[in-house]
């Protein structure tokens, strides 16, 4: 008996729900954390498991349907238009192996789940500044952890990925099984395969010395110049960033921050010596808020205090080789107390330490000293001005870089090639041609 494949619907092949724009749950399943991004696929597959992902990929490939994937929705800064969107947010399993010091997590897992599952064993993952972010998307971009200078990129700690490639085959890749694909997935970004789970190493960290020092914006110049002199002297145990913040005057914003410019020094130190390492910054200017102390790792979000509620935003980034006097002057002109700045945040995150080595991996600092990150709020009455203001800021800082930017800080950039070396870009292009000859899987 012959089967008329063209009459088999996606609903026939999966256990999960398939939504089209007329369904009441379509918008909820397609929603991104960034509410300025409104995905409009022709259909959304709410996959229940990896088997559903395989079926969705095979159906899309058979019918030449463009395909996109979304886990927790935190990486979305460009809208999906048409085609099939596979949602993996239901793949939420977390398994900790305390003996091996690993975590195996599904594609819908956020870092908070991993942190809480690992903490009873005195272990910690290499999460970024917000534990509300999804593990897989963050790691595919390399991942710039709070403790990155101490332990490296999150992608450096990956043991294996379970993936579905565009031929509809589920496979496990690691350093010994399909190592070329594995190495590209470790920081080489999305668009090569759909990851359904990842196994990664954990670290013996139960507490840190960390938090944030907040200064009034009038001290921005003194604090930034002190930071630029101090940060390069830090040992690998110390991790830090400098931030200009213009917080809105809203009831939920602390009164010390609301409606004004403040500057922040974020700090996270592993082991002994944290107070001494931070002392020069405490002495750089009068401290408005001193929020640094010994924290259980479960409270690591207190280092950056990132927003937890969905909001409309746009962002971008650029790599900086060094915070030279000229770079400092440019940053102050863009975001300092005298600047007419529409953007609430400009941050400089220190690289170096364990992020420095480049042995050909996709995740690499590529000779950069800092990752600069800028965020704008896409809300009236300034929403139409924000994209140009972000580009103006990045253009002013780009002259202090080397043409590269960490992938996780690129925001909605259409061209992501600056995240990698020429060798990695060539390898990604070759792998994309081999794995997805029709070009159906979107980044």
C-alpha cells in the first residue's frame, strides 16, 4: 500500500499541540520574552519531547517549510514570519549527577532550575547575569557567565548535545562523536541543528563574594576611570562589569535609582580575598548603595539584578580591546551625566582570565578586553528613535574594538559573523550547506 504523504498533516505525526493563528493559544505559545518581537509563523508546534521535534523537522523538510525553534524565548530579537515554529519550552527535565558533577537539561529549561537542582550538592552551573534565561540558547551563543573569568565560557563546559538535524535524525554529539558539529555548537550559534538537551559540567561553588556597588551619576567619570585602571589587575577569581543605568521613575524601582543616572560596579569573586580585591572601587567615590557581600550561589542574580518581567526592548553589542582614556571619554559622551541619552543601559563587562584562551573553539574572546552591551526600551514615545540610537552608540564604540563581538551580546544584528573568527565562519557555512542544503532552518 502506498501512503500519500502530502495528505499527512503535522497533527498526525506528533503528540504535542499544533496551533495556527486562529487558535486561542497560538500567541501564548509563540510569545517571546521581548514583547517588542511578535512572531507570526504559519503554525506553532508545542513539542512534548524530542520525538515531536524529530517529527516536526521531518514534516518541514518533506514539505520544504521554513523552520525556526524557540525554547524559553529570551533570545528573540527578530520576529519569525511564516513557516513552522517549533517550541521546545515543554522540554524541562533536569538531572544532576553529583558524582560526575554534571547536569543534563532539556531545551526548555532556565538556569534557575539548574541552580536550584545543583545547590544541594554544593555545585553550580555557568549561568549568565539572569537565571531566568534559557540554558540552551545562551550556551549555543557561547554563554558569558557571571563567573566566566574564573571558569570560562558556558560552552566550554558542555559534555554533549542531543540534537535533531535537518535530515530528521536524532543524534548525540560530543568531542568523540561527530566532533566537528559538536565544536561548532559549542558557541557557534544557532541554525545548524535543533538542540533538545545538553549535558554540562558543574563546579564546586556554593557561595561567592558578590553583588553591586552603586554610585550617583555625578561620579561617573571618577568611577569609570578607576574601574578602567583596576579591572585589568584582577586575578581570574574576580569577575566584574561597569554599567551606566538610567532607571525609570516607577513604583517598583528602588527610590535610590528611580528617574536618575547611577553607575554600577558588578562584582563576583570565588574563594578568599574578595573584599580586598574590591576595595579600590569602594574607595573610588562615595557609595550610594553597597550591595556586595557573601552570597549563597542560589542568590547569584543579586550580582546584576536583571529584569525578570517581559518587556519591549532592543539591544546590541560591540567588543572593546581596552578602556583607554579615549574610550572612556567616548562612553561618558554617550551615557554620562552630561549626555542626552535615550538608552537606559550601557555596560562594559570585563573579559580575560579563563575567557582568554583561543584554541580554535567557536567560543572565544578573540582578543577583546571587554564586551560592551547597550539596551533600549521600545515603548512610546521614543520607540521609533531607539534603533538608530543603539547604532549610533555602537558606532562610536566600535573604533575601540577589533571587529569582533561576543555572540550573546549581538542582539538583533542580521550579520552575526563578527562573533567568530574567519576559520569558524567558514566551518559554520560549510556545515550549514551540508546539514541544511535547502536552507530551511533559521538562525
